[in-house]
C-alpha cells in the first residue's frame, strides 16, 4: 500500500511515513553534500594544485557534460531496471569517487586530471540517480501526495544550497579543502543507508526488450507530441540559458561593477537563496488557491520580469531591489518547478518516466554552457551590466513560451495519467 493522504493527520504530513522520511533524509543529505562539493572541488584545484582559471572552468563543465553524453540512454536503462537499485549503485560510485581525492591528496598523488575524472564520474552517477529518483517517487507516494512530496524534497534541496557553500568554506578553514569532499562522500553513504532501509517493495514492470535507440526515441516522441511537456521543456531550455548567463556574471558584477567586498557579496547571495526555500513552501498553497496550472504560469512567467530590477542594482539603497527581485524571481521558478514535477510524475506512464525525464533534462541542461558563453561574449563586447540586461530580458520573455501552451486555458493541470497509447 502506498503512502495515503488519508493516513496523514499530522501537520508533518508525509514525514510521518517511514519510507518517505528515509528517502527525504537521504536526498537531503546528498543535496547538502553536493552543495559542499560545488565549492570544495574548485577549492581543491586552486588551493592544493594551484590550477589556472581555465582548468577550473573545465572542472565545472565536466560535472554537466555527462547529461549531454549519456542522458538519453540513461533514461532508457533506468526504465528497464529497479530504480532503487540504480540509485544505490549511483551512491556507491559517488562515495568511491569523492573519497579518492583526500586519499591521493594525502599521498601527494593528486592531479587535475584526477579531479576532472572525479567530476565526470560523479556527474554520470548524478544523471542516473536524478533520473531514477524522479521515476521512483511515484511508486512510493500516491498521486495526490506528489505535490507535497516534491515540495518537501525541493525545499530541503534549497536549504542545502543555502548552507552548503558556507559549510564548504568552514570545513576548508578548519581542516582542508579536500575535507569537504570527505563530507560529500559521507552524504552519499547516508543516502545509501536510507535507501536500504526503505521497506516498500518496488514493483519492476517486465516489458519486451527493444533496441536502445527505439526506446530513446519513444521517450523523445512522448515529450515532443505532448504540448504541456514540450512547452515546459522549451521554456526550461531558454530559461536555463538566460539564468546561467546571469549567474555566471553575478559575482563579477557585484564585486567589480558595484564595488562590494567579497564578504558582502557572499551575504547578498546567501540572502537571495532564501527565494528557493520560500518557493518550495509556497507551491502547495499557490496550487490550492489559484489552481496548479495558473500557479505554474504565475510563478514561471508572471514573476520573471521582476528580475529586470537586478540590472538596476547599485550601492546603498539600490541593493534592496536586487535582493527582493532575486528572491521573488527564484521563488517563482522553484514554486513552478515543484508543481510541474508533481504533475509529471502523476501524468507520465511509469514505464516511460525515466526516458521522459532525461529527454527534458538533456535539452534543459544542454543550454547551461551556452548561456555562460553568450553572457561572457556580451560582457566582453559591451559591459557586464549590459550583458545582465540582455540575459534577464531573455528570462523575462521566456514565460511567453508557456503562454503559448494549453496552460493558459487551464485552471488545474491534468490529474489523470496519460493513456499508454497516447505516449508514442
């Protein structure tokens, strides 16, 4: 029997259910470790190996490259296997990859090639884990509870993103930069222990094996033939391109253009991260009051233009619009993502969930490096502030993609699962 909404009289909701609580604890620990690694890995490259900026940028790109290289086949493989076992293997691989760095550092054998290799291996494990995790959640939680489940999971992820960078700096200060990677290895070990503790038996549907290419094409066709899935994928591609470009210039803008100290910049960025937490908390009330479809439109399209205030930032009181606009913009995106994730997990057939998820993510994440390159090119040709205007303008207009989909005609997103014959 799956987790039932009627069995949850407590305000803690799904956290009263042992299996979901274990998944939540493990995913929260893993998210915190990943947030630490985002700072700790480049810190190791800079402080231990004295790597040049180009090598550090390659290190950052290596973490995302696996989505482009193996994202589509990973979705097909996940749909063939037990999702929980895939997540466990991904956790074990991540533990081994991250624990290798402090060991070789102590032995004096650490190289930048190894760091890039660790980033690639961990990135590949992340592709499989993230794909399997999205496909596994509907087997653990009933459809009506998926919105709450995604809100809790994304809320803890946003808290991790808020706390992780500071924790990485503290660990590096007290111990070493490589010590932060030990913390990440420990977080994946916690995730594995929690997954092993889940009692609910996962039912793996046996289906005829076909050529991998055919199964990948089936996932892509499902997304491209469905206007809701296709529209959200195209929006995510444009929005990610714009947001990545904006974020790649943000520190330079605040420090060099505005003239803020590194400490004040860090405090401002930490404050803006609260938007993700608020968005996760607001998702369920917004969907209940406004309707899930309208809430997605307001969060992703309606609040996006507030980001243009960021390009008006200056010293003094003009820092206030920067913080407020950043929080509102991030909160809108996260709230929309929470609601749409729950919709997808109840709408897409279980046997297609892995392939549909990776089909969308490959397109969305493929825009990330392009956004950084475009923003850097604009900043070099004109100015950092001009580049921010362009990137935030693109983000503000990205919501028009969603307005061109059936979302604008609906109050609520469909609650019934797509019929199997509709999928291809």
